[in-house]
C-alpha cells in the first residue's frame, strides 16, 4: 500500500526531534472536527461528560497519539482497522 511504501519516511519524521511538533499538528488538526462534533451532539441533546474544550483536547490527543503509535510501530494495522477503531472510539460523540 501507499502507507507501506512511505513507511521509512514516516518513521524518520516521527522519531526525529520534530516528533513533538508533528504530534501537536496531528492533535490540532483533529481538535476542530471533534469540537464541531461535540457541539452538534450537544445540540441534539446528548449529555456530554464535561465541557467541550476539555473533551476536545481529550479525544484529539487520544487519536493523535494512537496515529503516532501506529506510524512509529510499523503500520501494523491496516488503514481500515485504524479507521474502524477511531470511529468506534468516537461513536458516542459523533452525531449520525
């Protein structure tokens, strides 16, 4: 797959000194989507576990760290497995 072909590049990027910045970029890119999803869920009457800013940070950090782990450990799971896992973790906060 394309991910496997680029594994060496990803592994280098994610294990370099810049890895903290890359993790932060991943987290920030996911935070907006998650915040919007939480706001929509709240509008639909879903009782959230806490304030949206805290939950957004919690979920986006979890997803970013999971993605980082996936990359630095050799992409042992398929893109489909990662997508399904992410979806299942977020199913309670993403409105249908």
